[in-house]
């Protein structure tokens, strides 16, 4: 099949796409990424629930129909990779293939179908890559990563960018259903016996438990809908540990088909929900974390992250993603860096306390401030807010998303207008974050009316608090940029921070 090259202005030029094929115990998935970079974006994502691991614990074999389904799926994936111009395919297989007696034979057939080598991961390697995936998408993570697949559960401790040696246990949803002959009581006893006495879990007290895997994400999705949560973004969704424990107990003990909003969970996932819930319940009882954080990133993203050079790994994934979107959608991408420097000077003089995390979020907002410029003026704020709130950002929690979205929303619509989504997003942010979003939004409104979004303008001006006044300096030729709109927006910002505005020209 020939590949037709596409010169797409909406894509980053990072070389040919790279594919990861993940042959799991429950699903077989293809993800084609835009390129190998710190904040990768998926060009194509597809999964098939083949159920390779559903009988491995009882028979020791991959089921014949599951093998047939998986090979058919891999044939399609190979064709898709050729169609998309993929030059590098990374294929991995996990618990079912490494545990089954006929796993090696299946892998040989799969390699012929894909025309690529398949790395059958050990449990320790799978845990390591999962941890790297979470690290790649979490800003200064601290806690235990748990990846619940169809065949196994991997656990590993992370602190910042470091991961300790992980472990694996046969506690995936399909494996538990197989081991227990679909008896939840037997499965519960097996979970307790398998996880009891693990020092790693004891070390999670007061920290975060990072939940990875499709069935745990289904639990989170159900929780979102039942609680009326305002932001339907899975990555970074956090539940206080006591709430998560109560919810896991509920799902474990009742008929899942009777749960409200169960329709948001795919039919194929529903039978595995009770097993995922009981594993989570036991982990939370023993480890006593402060919260459960759901990660959309796992072994596939960890594999890509492991291939990056150390310098690339050390970059901030949020800032890189914001910079990429700025390059793709802003009128003048370099202007974003001007705004960062300009607001740096303003904040340093303002007397407003700013933490390192708040500074980081402000920088991301400056890079995203102009991504909605092509929309109709009446809808730029709404469109920008939607893109940012629901965008594929990592290394940010949901309150941080709300701050970014609101700051850019206020930059477009001012401080008095609101809509339903912006009102709901404010539920996620603290009073302080909302106040800072308003201040930054007002500063951005001034910056854009002053510079017309062109680079090299703001760097010749200065905005700073001097002698209890908010002074805008327009030296030399920039004095001609003064006008009523500039003065009005300077006054609005000064009012927010309790200062008297002054415009200094010449």
C-alpha cells in the first residue's frame, strides 16, 4: 500500500509518525503518534477487546478465538501504519503472552503479521514503563503507581522523575474472573492473599495512588457522571481516598447494571468493573493514600519517554504542549515568549505572591493566549476555554486546567462576562486561582491591545508597580501606541490589584 505524503499545516514537523502496538491481556491497541517528542500527540488511536488473557490462569493457554481476533486486528493495524507513513513500529506484549504456554507461538504469528519484532515485557519491565508513563505526564508525582490490566497488576513507587523497582501480581480483571471461576467472594480472598504484607503499599500513606488501566478509567468515568463533575477529562482526575473507597465498595457489592449512569461504561468493560473495584478497595484500605489520581498515560507513553534523550525528558510536558499549540494556532508564536517576560516583570513588582507552580501555569497561559484568534470575535473566549479545558495536556491537575482556561477566557471577553462552562470550571479552582486568572486575563488584554499580537513590541515597553502605582512605560516610538483602549485596559488591571494607573511616555 503506497503512502501519499500530506503537507499538513496543522501538524508539527517532527519527522515521520511513530506507532506503538500494545498487545494486552484484554485489549490490543494501536496508537500512532505525531512524532517522538516530550509531549506527544496521538494522530490515530484504536483498540480491539480481544480478551487474550481470559483463560490463561485456568487453562494456561490463549483462547483460540481470541488469538484469531487479535491476529485479524494486527493485520488491520499493519495496513493502517503503512497508510499513515509510519517508519517505526514499537510492538509490546504483556501478561497474557508471557504467561501462556502458547504465547510464544502466538507472538511468532503476530510478528509475521505486523512485519515487526514484538517485545514481550517482563512484569518488572512493564511496571517500569508504566511508572515512566505516569512520570512523563505528572508534574512532580509522589506516590504509588498501579496499572491494572486484563492479566496483571503492576505496582511501583515514584518520586518526581525517579521510579523504584516495581512488582507484578496476577490480579487483572480477566485473570481474577478466571482464577475465581467468576466468584467475587473467591476473587476477594485471592486479592487479600496476594497483596497482604506488601511493604510498598504501606509506603503510600498520605501520598497519591496513581491508577492506570482501562477498567480503572471506566470506574473513574462512572464516578464523574454520578457526581456531576464539571470536566470530563480523565487525565488528572483526582478523588479523595475516602470517597474512592466508598465508591469502590459500592461497585464491588452491587449488580453493576443497576448503577446509575452505567451506560457511560462500554458493555465489554462492565463485567470487569467489580474485580477492578475490589482490587482498588483493598489497595486503599491498606495503603491509606490521600487521593486517587487517574492517569491516561501508561506503558505506551512510558516506552516513548524512555527513548527520549535526558535533556528532552527534563522538559516540562505542560509547557511543551502549550508551546506546540502556540506554534500551530497563534498569530505570532514568538509573541508568547514576549508576554511571558512582560508578565514576569509585572508580577515581580506587583506585590502579589506567586508560587513556582503558579508561575509555571501563568507561563503556559501566556503561550495559549492567542490560540482562538481565528474564531469570530464573539466566540474567541468560549472557543479558547473549550480547547484548553478539554485539551490533551499532561503534567497538570484539573484546578490548573480551570485556571488556564479561565485566564485566556477573561483575556478575550473581559471580567464581567461569563457562560455556563466557565461558571462550572470555577467550581474546580480556589478563590485565589480565580483571582489570579482575572489578574492575568486583564494583563493579557492590555498586552494584546498594546502589541497587536506582534513580537518585539512588549520587549520595548514595561509594566510594573512603582511607588504604589501601576506604571506602563512606552518609551521612544512605542509612545505612539498609546490610546483610549490602552488607558482603559490599564485602569482595569490597576483596579484589580488596588493600584493607581499611570501611563508614562517618551
